C-alpha cells in the first residue's frame, strides 16, 4: 500500500516536470525583437570578429567627440599637394592680386552656400594655408576638418557621431572606423549630383506587360 | 521457320524448335504469326496484330508501358536488359578503365544527392559538403572557389537600418548585390527593390514605381528600398514543408538550396516580397562569378529553388558590411550588431525615430526605416 502511494507520487512529479518542460516547447522567450535585443545584450562580451584586418591598409586617426570614440581616415596624406605652403609662401591677398601669373585651383568652383555666407577664407586660413580656421579664427587641423563642417551642420554632426549619417570605412565589427565628411562630400560642392540609376530591369518590364 | 517470318525477332534462348509454346514476340496465347508454316493471309495478319498490340492502342502513356501482359520469360528478358543498363551506369563509376576524375565526379554527385539537410549537419558534415562542392566545381570548370561554411558568431544579431531621407534612388546597391550574390543574369533577378514614391503620399506601394529609369532623384519623390528583412518571427520559415529555410542564431534567415523542393510556399507567405524563385537555371558569365562564397549565401543555385538576400552571409560573417551597404554612395544604409550596445545600428534605433514595414503583422523584421 505504501509502495503504491510512493509510486503514485513519483508518477505525479514526473508528469508535472514533463508538463513544465513541454510548455516552453516551440515558443519564443521574448515578446518582441526589442525585448530580445535588450535581454541578450545585457551579457554582451564583444565578438571575436574584428574590422582591423579590413582597415589595415588605411591610415586612420582616433577621435573622441562627446561619448563617441572612433577612427576616421587620415586626410593630409591624401591631399596631393600638401603641404600647401610649398606654393602658398605669401599671404593669399598678394597671390590673388598677381594678375597674369600662373593660376592655381582654377578647377575649383565653389557651390557651398552663397557668397554672402561663404567664400574661400570662411574655411581656409589666408595667413596659414597648411591649416583650416574656424569662424572665430581658431586653427583647425586638416585631419579634423569635421570640426569645420560641424559649425553649421550641427544636426548632421550629431547623427554622424552616433553613426546615423555617413558610412563605415569597412566592416560592421569593432573597432568602429567611419568616413569623415570630406570622404563623401566635396567640401567645395557638397551636394550630391542627380544622375541616372545604375541599373534598369528589362525583364521586369516584360513580366508586367 | 525463320525464312517465312514477317519480321525479325531476336531469339535470345536459341531454341530452334517450332514446338515451343512461346515465341519471340512475347505472346503466350493467340497467334503472333511467327509459327505458321505458310504465308499468312491479310486477315490473319490483322488479327495477329490486334491480338499483339490491340490493348496498347487504347492505353495511354504510363499504362502502355506497365500495364501489359507478359510471360515469365519476357519479363526476365526485359529485366535483364534494364539490369544491363543499370550495370553500365555503375560500371562507369566503378570501372578500373574509366579515369579517376570521372569516378570522383560520380562519387561526389552520389554523395551530394543523398546528403542531409544542412541545418542538421555537424561541423564535419558541413565541411565535407562544402569541400565536395568546391571539388566538383574544380573538376567541371577547372576553377577554384573559396566556399565557407562559417557558423553564426556568438553574441551577434544582425540588424539593418535604412534612411529614407538619404536614399537618392541611384540603385548602386542593386547592381552591387547582383554582382556579389551571383544572381541570374538572364532573368535579371534582383533581391533589392528601390521604390520611387510620391512625396506626401506615404508608403503607397500601389502608386510606387520600382523600375524607374530617369534622372534621379526625381522632383517631388522619395526613395525607399525593400529586400529580405530577416524577420525574427519569419512566416516563410513556418510554411516550408521540408524545413529548407530557417533562422540562424545571428538572425539571418537562410535557405539550403540543396534541400529546397521549390514549392514556393515561402514566396507566398512573405509579406514583403523578399523571396525570388529560379524559373530557369541561373546563368552568370564565368568571369563575373564571385568566387568568394558561402554555402548558405552566394554559391551557385540551380533551377527550381528559392533564393533571397542573406545580408551577404559570406561577407557579414567575415566582419564586412553587405555589398549594398558598401556600395551605397549616400550612406542611407546602416548595418551592424544589434547586441553590441556601442554599435552604430543601436545608436540609430535608440536615437532616431525608427519604424518598420507592416509592423502590425508581428513578423518582427530586423530592418528599420528612419529619417534625418
């Protein structure tokens, strides 16, 4: 009699355990993807994949803006005729007034705001061509030209710091390396030009006839 | 006897006696005309033909072959013939005369034919099938592929964000995707669709144009892209009758092209038009084939199987961005690890006003739209 009672209890326990384990079967643990992201990223310890091999050949500098620290491509070595003072030995005024002499930068057309707002020396320092200058006359390094852009384009700057504006240099994996403003925008003509799409699907046209 | 036969019949049993109850034509009852000692009359001949193939005239297709009366000897003879054909096939793969390459090819084809579902394979089996596919391509085309079977990384969940105020409709993403993923050039298959929509009309797909060809961006329009959204609760996976498609641990919804039976249920179940079907054998010029492949990604597909965007699994699992993200000149496409709190995709989700397409369906796509 006692044995039967014990067997019965054991059986009940097994059944209960089985029911417990099978309840979860096939069901998602999370109510929504945001819950899942939140829960799973609590124990995030980094990934073994790295972007480092992808950006190996690219010279970068590390910048910290607000709470964001990331890499951007180094600029000076990409400018063909840097340092500028190799030609710009005299102040800009003197070089410009010299009519009939060799013209330089003739291909640069300024299409960035209007001439009331901006001209060459809004960004370039006429007295020291190797650097840029802020609106208040402070020196800005060519490698950190984003500081110049961010004076006016504050929203874009915020988005860029966070990663909503602009592109990554290579992969998604850390360390983060983002393009800087002038890697996509020509600072003298920053707008994107309109053009034709790169593909047209002729089959789609036939299918939809 | 054979001198006055109306047609020649092969007598495999070599019996020369006219007294046998059966004859070469295989009829055991009635006359087949080969045993008569005299020239047949026309009438006799017609009856004989009727008796021989009368039934077959009325039978159609399959029945004509299988639903025939036949005696034991004919049955044996036919069986022997088919056995010989079979043996020929086997011998071509096992013979000592055939060259090693042909044998290896046959062996690979055999093993590929009878392999299991990739989803259920262990690492060794995955590696074996990838090695077989690489070797098979080498034998057939003489070129070497680099095919990966890399599994999902721990602590990775891929997510995507699309900035609809940045996209200009250049479609550079579309061409980059086609080249990266070896999509069929004949049917011009494209995973990505860029929809040109009128300002002020919202997401109105009925009036949108996804195959425009004029200078872009067009006045008064905005552009948004769709592709596979890699839903966290994917309806396409639920409907697959053979479990040839599933969600990986890093969130990618993938297809085993060798397990897919091509029923296209998934295509019907997808609310985002994210899946494509190979109506014909996909063809890519040899020089344009991307040889950096993944089993679940851009390896060559065959006729009659589904395919779709895999967030370029061959790239993303190696730390790179998908081809579309890399190709986009406007930076409208953001890709990253949703589980990394410092990733840019997380910043977008937490700081921009994001939304998803048909969010109310509960498919939980991991593809968000946002605006500046």
